[in-house]
């Protein structure tokens, strides 16, 4: 009877640990706040700029502001999601997706997807349309940046989705409109 009870307790402990790992209930109550600056806010003066002594005038910063390519507000799908998704073209030609005033639920294996659709309303939409995984969500609250692959056609990818890969759930999405 003791051996049987030990096996039962051991099996229950292993099953409990496996379920905890798979479902991560702690992630639902723990928030992670991120506050990344817009990539171009970290610029420095060019080392090629003439000094005041050489030019006889004050130095100027020739930095150009990042150009907004497209932008859209998040709407909720499976979990309350809010904020703004904006695609920027940086001075060096790189493109980023920037989430601002962003907030959603936390969860296991949450990713940021660019989706080849005008919007993502359900779980099947992203898979059917096709998507590019920009990486793990850095935090469920706050401003954050994600690099866009250089060869990606942004005319085709028109929505940002916050996606739980483990459970194939769309937390929320932002349909993107061109910024004029």
C-alpha cells in the first residue's frame, strides 16, 4: 500500500509540474513593463560633422526623424489588448514595428506577428493569410520595438497581431493604414 501511494504521489507531482509548465498560470497575474525608446532617439552626433572651429559656426545635428510608414490601433480578440502599432523607417533604412501605449494580458509564448491580411479577427485568420514572426513579446505593458526583415513587402503585411503560439490564440490585432 505504501509503494502504491508513493507512486501515486510522484505521478501527481510530475503531472502537476508538467501542467504548470504548459499553462503557466503565473503568467496571467504577473505583468512585465517595458519602456524602450524609439530607436532613433538614441542617435549621436555624426563623427563626420565639422567642429565649430573648422566651420566657424555652431554644429548642427543632421539627424532626420524616423518616417512613419503605417499605423493602427489595437482591438481586442481573445484578451483585452490596447495601444498603437506603428511601422517606422529609420534613417539607416531599417524598419521597425513600434508598440506604444501598449497593454495586454500576459501569457506563455506570446509573439508579435506581422500578418498578410488587412486585419486579424480570429485564430484562423493569421494562419490562413500568412505571417512573419517578429519575436517574443518583450513585455505585456509599455513601449517596445521589433525589427522588420529588410526584404519583407509591407504592402502585403497590413496587420500586427499579438499571438500566443502555445495555444494558437490571437490576443489582439492592429490593422495598419498608410500614413500620409
